[in-house]
C-alpha cells in the first residue's frame, strides 16, 4: 500500500481592516452588545449576533474607512483631489445610512420588534411611536424622546444627503454643503453608532434573565484596548444551573 502525505489544511487569513477593538464603536457594537445578548432569554441569540455583525461589516466599518480617508485628505497626509474627496463623502453617508436604516432594522426584527416608523414624517412618527409604546409596555417611554432627538439632530440631515442629494439629485449642493466637512462627518458617525448601541441595548434588555442586570462602566475604568460601555452584573443570589 502506498501512503501519501496529506497536505495540512491551512485556513486563508486576510486582514479585514486597519482598525480594531481599541476603537470605541468596535468594542461597544461588536463585543459589548453580544455579551449582553448572552444574558437574555432570546431563543435566536446566534441569529441576532450575526445580524449585528452584518450591520457592522456592511455599514459601520466601511463608513469608518471612508472617514479615515477623509481625515488623511483633509489633514494633508494624502493628496487632496476633489474627485476622491467627494467620492469618500458619498461613500461615507451611503454606508452610514445603510447601517442605520437597513441593517439596524434587520437586527431589530430579530429581536421581535419593528421600528421602521422612525423614518416617517413627523406626524406619522409621533402616531406610530405612541402605538409602539402602548403595544410594548416593557419599553421605556424615554426611548421615544431619544428617537425624536436623533431625528432632529442628525438623522433627517443624513437622510436628505443620501436620498435627495446623492441618489435622486432633487436638491442642490448648497442645501447640504454643511455636511461636506470633516467635523460634520465626525459628529454624524458618533451620533449614528451610539444611537445604534442605545436603541439595540434598550430592546435587548427587555429579555434579560432574572438574575442579570446591566451597568455602565465608568470611563475611568474602561479598558483602553477594548473600551466597552456596558457590562452584565448579577443582580441577586447565584446563577442557577440545570
């Protein structure tokens, strides 16, 4: 009998991005939220975590990559070509909006809720928000105020850029030129990913195990390598095992 050496299977390793868990949005979305999910009664935990990762990979991560490129162009470390700069701005808002409007909504549906009404006009938003809170008494009413602030502070502006300017070209550049600045996208990015974290955390915490609680980690205690914001705590007694 002839024996042949079987080649060892070596998985293909590829570098995904030039940023990691030391970035707060990575630590808090990709690592913090899944940890809280493990302390819940959801039957579809893996589906939820996969939806969060899809939101990150197809929305937040590429938006941040565009933000990094814009930083380089604006600080002079990369040649400033207006065509390249404009392309990165378009890409940034497109991916940011995809993360918030499309991918986050998919995550929310895996949690058993539907917040699609947050993109409606003000009158319909208010009506649907009232209906949502009435139908889901486990949700704190503060969520309505939080969603309202997001709509007014950044959500509507990003929607106008992405939908009316970039996609349909129904408005002129002078109507959105205040978003074509580095300081504007820095604020929009942080507003968006923190909104995603807070909205999902509010919904996830409706299914916490009876023994579990959530507390905010003081900023002075956060690990700079993985600066997560929330952690799971045992509220009382011991965890029961089967």
